[in-house]
């Protein structure tokens, strides 16, 4: 009888432990709260913030931060930002910097190189690959891995570097 109780206890412990670890990983819905809004006047960005603003003309989001294993066994992360365009103009692209910590090597510049029509949103068809075997990217990879394992998005910040309007 005591072996049965021990086995049941062990089984319940494993189930609870695995469930608590599973909940600590970063899930896509956690990224939905990361948003950077900008106001635009006459094709010029006049104000941007990661706080709440009413009717922003541009909204930058980070919908993709996911771990992958490449075909050669190398660990990596796919990262991509999207841009929602409510400026009244078509956009040809943008440059966005995403900070994953306070150090300079914990940031990535993302180019959104597609046409974004008025009231449209860019896609994540093209994304950035941060590999664990590229020496210059190791600090960024390690920081992304830490964020992913702890699901702590508190240090993720977004900044709009450049916005390219279509000539009319």
C-alpha cells in the first residue's frame, strides 16, 4: 500500500511541477500588451510613446518572439515587429529598434520593408533570426532566451527609427 501512495504522490508532484514550468514560458498572448503608438502630422512623426494615447496614427507591435531549432541543430529566435498604419497615407516601410534590456547589445533594428496601405498592418512573413552561434549576437540571444524562459516582458521597449511615406 505504501508503494502505491508514493507512486501517486510522485505522479501528482510531476504533474504540478510540469504545469508550473509550462506556465512560465513566454506565450504569444503576453506579447499583445507590448505596443508603441505615434502621432503624425503632415508626414512627420511628432510624438511617440509606449503609454496609452488616443487614436494613434501608427502602432508598432511585437507579435513574434519565438524559439526555433535550425536544421543543423542550432538554437535561434525569430523576432519581428508589425506596423499598423492609420496615417492617411501609404507607407513604403519603416525602421524600428526593439530593446530587450538596457545594454546596447540587447537590441535589434528591424526593417519593415513592405508597402503598408492606409488602415493596413505589415506582416510577419519576413522576420529576423537571432542565432546562438553568431558571436556578436550571443548577448542578444541569451537575453531573448531569458525573456522567453521567465516570460518577463517588462524590459522590452520599442522605438520608431524611420518612417518612409509613399510619394503622392
